[in-house]
């Protein structure tokens, strides 16, 4: 239900470290299940985002201390997000090839790393965000919606250790893929 571990510990009358450990193990199960997904086909949106605290100065690309994340969203389907080291095409293309079926229609923004999609086994459509966020069916609003929901969910933790971040990101992915909340726990059984 989105209750933080410390609140759950207080409600149950157990030590907070016990609740934190239980939540960590639950996130590990969720992470393992989200990595098992099948490749997406049809229309797929790809995008990158940065997660991290609010810092003065540079925002977006080039912001120090931020965690880069890459995501894929099958339209009217599920999302897959992964923490990455950098945004080079040599990092992104293996993820795309693993999670997207050949000959799928891939929508992206104008970031230069997506140029490799133009000469790949995928059909590629770029969205020019300077002109408009949507040109008919050409948009990446679905994956942008996921970024918004994930950041809103993670903001309540007031910072997440970098080594635990993939588990928290997988939880956001799981919440998005299996909403509404009453359906979430059924997926872990």
C-alpha cells in the first residue's frame, strides 16, 4: 500500500530494523521478477531520466551526483527500467535489443544516442520536443508518465543509497505494471 517500513514497524509494534529487512527482501523478490520479462513488440517508447536529490546549478544531463536510468514502455503494456552507467549508444542498444523484438516501432526523443536505432533492426521515429510533445502517434508521453510516478514515489524516502537504488526502481516498475494496489500482492504469490 506504499507504507514506509518505519511506519509499518510502528503500526505492527516491531523494531524498525526488522521491517526494513523485510521490505529489503520483498524488493529483492520484486527485482528478480521484473528482470524475467519477455521482449516487447509493437509500439515501444524509450527514454532516459535522471534520479537524485535537488541540487542547485545544472539540471538534467550533466547534473553531478544524479543516477541515470533508461526505460522502455510498451504502449498499453508494461514498463522496464534499469539503472545505467552512462547514456552512450553502446550502453543503450544492448538493452533495447534484449527487451524489444526486431521490427518493432520504437519512439524516442532527439537524443544523439538513439541515432543507432535508425540503422538497426527496428523502425524508429524521433519526437521533436522543441516543436511539440506529440505529433499524432509519435510521442513518448507514456514513459514520461512513468518517470513522473517513480520520482513522486521515491521522493518520500529522502534519499536512497546508490547500491539499493535498483531495488527501489524495480519496485516502481512493479507498481506501474501491476496497478491497482489490490492486484500487486497477487503477483508475488
